[in-house]
């Protein structure tokens, strides 16, 4: 069984199709989508549909899904709609407008119930999965992380940080790894980088 993680597809359905064709996940594999399925690209609704229908897929909310929800929950607030439009929301709004009212609301309700974070174990390594990142808060490296402590770490995060944080996460060590290199690794998307240091 393999575990695949990706994020920030941003409406590029053909690219997502090519990715899934190349990876060719089996029914036993786990797929994690770290948000930002929507906006910017030409076909956000098809991206949502594909992600929703993937076998063994777990979808997290990204900041673009949060902006979409804000626009639907506050349709008379032009500032909220302006922010969404400025961030590429017009393609998503246009795609959703082509659906029936019930199908559109079904997608909005589905997105509204997506979790902000999760944790998984692959082999012996624990991972925390979020869209943008985490703040260390008062959590520090410990000799043993459990599901309970990881649940607490996620529960005490500010949702705005989980969806939007950049420099305060990427520019700082989390403090979750102890002196022996043990602890959960945070996997996030959101912030584009030209390369990854390993």
C-alpha cells in the first residue's frame, strides 16, 4: 500500500488526470489532497468531482475552498466576493453556476465539511497534513507522540494559520522533532517554492 499526497491543483483537471494516470493508484493506496482544488484553473468543478470520487481519498480544506465558502455564505457582501474573485474564484463560480442548484449546493456542503488537518503514520514515521502549515504553540519535542497529542496539536491550531500561514511556518523550525530526530513531520502545500531542500 502506497500513500500519495498532493495539493494546490487549482482547477487544472487535465494535469490532475495526467498525475493520476502516471501514479495509477490501486484500491489499497491512500490519497491525501491538501486543499486548493478550486480557483484559477479552467475546470475547478471537475477537479472537485475527481477528488471526491477517488478511491481511498482524504480531502482537506485549503484557503481557496474557505474563500469559496465565505462567498456562498455571505452572497451580499461585495468585499468577500471581491477577495475571492481577486484570487481566481471567477472560474469556480462560473463552473458551479452551470450545475443545477441541488448539485451546486451538494458540492458547497461537501466542501464545508472538509477537515482542516489530519495525521497519519507511514511505516514508523508520523506525519501531520495541513494545507498551509502550523504554529508550534506550546507543544515541544517529546519522546513519544500519540494520536491523542497529535489530535490536540491540530485542535489548538488557529484555522486561519492552518489555511493561510506562510513565513511564520516555513521560516521557523516546528520544534516537534527531538534531539534524536524523532517526531512528526508536517506536510503542507500553499506556498510555492522553486525547489525543495532535503
